[in-house]
């Protein structure tokens, strides 16, 4: 039995409890969770009106420097799973644990495809202009100033002892390149895919599903350096609903919404014109759907794994906020259809080949980003636990 501590910068949630496989790991290991959000990002906790999830005896929240020092000094663990970021307080925690010889575990689960250099450059300048307009330029400069500290990690040996990877794309990550050990597994979404192989169909009729990204109400928008003005307004939802109505009428398929887990249910209900909304059922909805609409959601992985047709939706909203080029790249990567909702054809939608799937492109994406070939069909954390307990 190994002693493992999960260390987080963001407020720990019930969703994290499931994603981190706490119950599974606790069967063979001694687990502890240290939530540093109150010390590192107090404004996030305050804005989210965060309270510690009930019934989690393994979870402890640390709110000030003295508590941090005392708990880190008294910590008895062989491994820590690093869910911190690259701010100075997180760096301090890593240095402290390095001094205590606690092995660092880093998980790369669900890497997103990069873009080609032209698209990167376009997005960079758009972000730079927007950051200036929104008064966030110094935040970005501060992040760049931390870059030398990242390089110091390698110099001082504060690199991961173990990296848990999904697809082959993980080889391009500096953490994987510098790690002493790589455990090949798959993404958290693949775990959910395995769990939902035999679930019952939620709806008796045929339907299309849209993967909501909380474009108009995401609670973390200000905490990731964006202004509330960057949230989608009513025009975005008007455009979406117009398309959904027309698709239903001309294609004979109901469009239902897989709500983002952080979306405001009442907001979504109003903005999506009382369409059927489901929360925490995204995988089930996609499994039994006929077609999947999305923007840039990581939940597209379920559509890829179940071989569902994917249609990437863009609009003038995405052109204005700098995401349009990434949507182009994403649709090209999977050879899926890209539809600009502000430029819909006047002719019947039935003339469009909505249901084409490039199986070869899907398989390539799976191997690069979702699951390394020939790895066990087991939960990610079971693969990790089996490895550390075999040593």
C-alpha cells in the first residue's frame, strides 16, 4: 500500500473526486487530498462561493502560509499527484516536496491538438490585442516572466518522477520528455467511455446532440484572464437556436443539449429555448446519438470513440473572438464538416452530407490524443496503482 497525496490549485469538487479515482485508489493505497485554492487563488473560491464537498474525510483545505508550512512538514507521502500550475506559490510547494523526497506524478490526460504556425500567430496577435483592451496585458507579461522558472525546474531536478500519458502526442510535452518514467494509459474520457458501454439509451427517439461549452455563462471566465464581455451574448444563442430549429425541421432529428457541467441551468434553459437539457450525461447522449454538434469541446472524444458524425459549428461570434481559425484546424484534423451558422445555404440542409465519418482520421486522433495502442482496458488510476504497487 502506497501513500499518495493529490495537490490542487483549483477548488476540489465532486467531479474531481470521480476523475481522480479516489475510491478506486483507496482500495490499495492511502490517499490524501490537499486543496491549496484558498491560499493560491482565494478570489476564485470567493467568486464561486465554494464550500468543501461533504463526506470527503481525505480532503483538507489550506488557507494561509502557516498552515501550508505545517502541513507540508508533517506530510507523510511517497507520491504527490501535481495539479498545480506555474505561479510562484505552486513553485514553492514543489520545491518543498522535492526537499522531502516526495515523488512527483504528473498526468497528461486529454491533450488538445495544437495548431499550425500560421494559426498560432493569428491567435497570438488577436489575444494580445484583446488582452490590451481588457487590461490584462500585465497578467500575460507576468506569465512570460515565469518561463525561466519553468526551465529552472529541469536544472534543479524538479521534473516529474512519473508521467501518466494518454496518446502518442504526449511525447511532445516537456513533462514527458524530462520524466524518469512514463506510464502509458488513456484519457479520463476513455474511462467514462468504458463505463458507458452498456448504459441504457436516455431517449427513445433518434436525435442529434450539441455539446454545450457554457459560452454565455462560464463561471471561470474572469479567472482565466478574460473579461465578462468575452462571454457570448444573446446573438450567439439566437444563431444557434435558428440553426437547431431549421435542422430539426429539414432533417427530422430533434436536437438536444449536453449541458456543460459548470453552466447555469436556468440560464441555459432560457437561452436554449427550453430544449431538452441533460447534465453529466454527455457520454450517454453521444453514444446513442445520430450526429454530434460541437465547437472545441474535449467531449468530442466520445464521438470519436463511438464513431459518430461530428459537425463543427462556427459563426461570426467565433471570428470576432479569435477562435475561428482553431475551429478550421480542428475540423481539418478530423476531416469533419465545418458549418458557419451565419452563412447557412438557402437551399435545403438535406443536400449537405452531414453523416460522413473519416474512420482513418478518427483512429489516428484516438492513438495520438486519447489512448496509446495496446494499453490495458482498465481505469487510468488502476493502471497507475498497479504500476506503483509493483515496485
